[in-house]
C-alpha cells in the first residue's frame, strides 16, 4: 500500500488480542486504510456498522479483524450445539466468498477458529461434511447457505456476529429475499453484532440495515473521487472493425500481464478469447455459466500470472480481489455508469498504479456522457493511430456457421477458442468478404454488422 492510500492509524495502536495482532503482522499490514480506520474503532466496541466502501479498499480485513476480536473476547453462550456456528459472512458471488475465505485463513491463522466456505457448483458433499464436523466461522453465498441450513446441517441460533458484504450486489443479483430469510433466523439484532458493507448506501440498502441491525453507525468512505486516484484513464474511439486489431496492438505494446478485458456479452467474450489465443496470448473468457471448477482454475492461473488475459462479463466485475492487475480494458463500454467504476477498480488496488483503457465504439459510446457525469470528469481521449493497430492478425478457425451467433471459433486442434488459418478469413468483427452476413460486431466489406 502506498502512503497516500493509508491513514495515520497504526494497527499496533489498537487494543487487539495477541492472536489477532499476529495475523495482521502475517498479512503485512502496518497502517490502516481509510475504511479500516473509520470502521474498526466502532466495530471493536461491539457496535453495528453499515459502511460504504468500494472493493479494493481493505473492507474485508476490517470486518475480519473486528469479527475475530469479538469471538475471542466473548466466549460462545450456553446451549450452542456441535454444529452451531459462531459467525456468518455472506457474499453475493462465489469468487468473493473464496477471496474472503483466503483472507480469513491468513488473518485468523493464530485464532484457533475453524473457518469454512460454501458455495454452489462444486464439492457439495465435501462442504456438507465440513459443516457437520463443526465450524466457528461460515463464509458463503446465500443459496448454498440456505440449502444446508434447511437440511439442518448447521445451526445459527447462537451466532454472535454476521457480515453482509457488497449488500447492493445482493439486490442486483436477486438475493435479497434469501438474505432476509437468513437474517430472521439468526439471533435478534441486539443479541449479535452486525456489519454491512456496500458500494453505495442506497435507500434500499439502508432499509435493510435498519430492519435487521441494531442502530448501526453509518460510515461513508468516499471512493477516491469515485475512481481511484492512481488509475490512468484513456478512451479510444475505434470503428467496429478496428476494435480487435486495436486491442491486440495495445496488449502487445503493454506486454500484457494480469490484464482484464471487460465485455458486455458472453458471445463477444468467446470471440475475443478465440482471437487472443490465435494470436499468441494466454487468455480465457470468464462468464456466468463457466463451471465452478474451471472458474477457480482460471482465477488461480490469473493470480499466479500463468494466465495473462482474463476476459470478463460483468459477473466478474465485482468481488474479485486480484493483486497487481496492471491494465483494465473496457472493450465494450458498460451501459451502467457504476459498472465503469467497478471495472476499473480491478486495477490500482490498495494504492498501486494501473491503467484503464476504454473503447468508445459506435454501439456503446452512447454510455460515455453518463459515465463521465458519474465520475465527475472527462476521460482523456487518445487517437487511434495506424501504428497501434495489429497488422498481422491470425483469425480463428471457423468450424461451422450458426445462424443466430455467427461463426463458432475453434482453437487449434478443434478445441473451442481460436486457431490458425481456416476455410474462411473474416475481419476481426466477423463477416469478412464472401462470408454470410452477421448480426452484431464489426464486419468486413460485404459482411453486415
């Protein structure tokens, strides 16, 4: 963390039990971020906190430190069963739940607390067995938590603390009925500590807080003038047929490592994966229907640097904590201004520097005025110079033509994704000379857009 993104509060000055202090040392934390400095003094007294904070600001460590301190200084009450949990942390996405679990293991290493994470898609019986064996802190997504709860796999009648992370996202994903179901089955608000974090403390989030929390103290951390100070933002205005050559040209120029490319549809994500793989990049598309085991493998490879480019739809724009993302590309400008902030927030996390490059194509440039109004400044415009466009693109092999989705790309060897050569050499957006017309995306001279 750089000096400008840290407060004057030193963790050593907090009245924490030794086990929690050692976890903070292990994590390498010395001084608190603004959200930690604002929420910890409140939460450590046992009060409820509703905090406004973006991802990447240190809120996960804030609620974990407060939660561990509470559990270690307040023994469980009488009547707790062998499967009774002491704390529950709810996250809207599998990726965020996994990341919270990873951070919880580091910060809680010396606490002696048993910590588990549950989410859909994988390891149903394994997760169930872990809960049956008894745990202290349960981290999970709402659906899987409710599934096990209804089967009486665990008990939460004696939980001492609950955390709702990214509450606004819970609404966006339609989880709010599930959240209310869970909160009503926990001890009464005055009998537990509750912490809620959200990118915005909107009216609907505040209603949730006041309904299910005990007079929470509101903490608003203004998100670095909405976008991170150290994110260098640029926008290009390419023609549709220039988008792929420009992206590949810029990726080569930047020598892409840990780069995220955001698109608006799964189809475009798959098309980009095909082109990037065909042109020598280690790239994968991450969308909502990628099986969980593959999703976790992609994230592990991206974390390690083995996977250079991760192509994401907005399902991945929140809840991913990935260190050292150097560049974020908005290949498609988001249609929601707030999503622009969430996307570019993947870089320049915790004070690091980063670049956010956007393409204002004819299909999505209409969203730019709303984005600039939301972030309160104009994004610097860069010219699409000929030398930026990759000239030697290798197109994917097209296995067959789908009348709805256009050509289906294949990796070399027949695996979906991208390869060299092929029976049809279309332009980067599909629809090259002589090919059938294609809906959406740029086209060649005779292939429609």
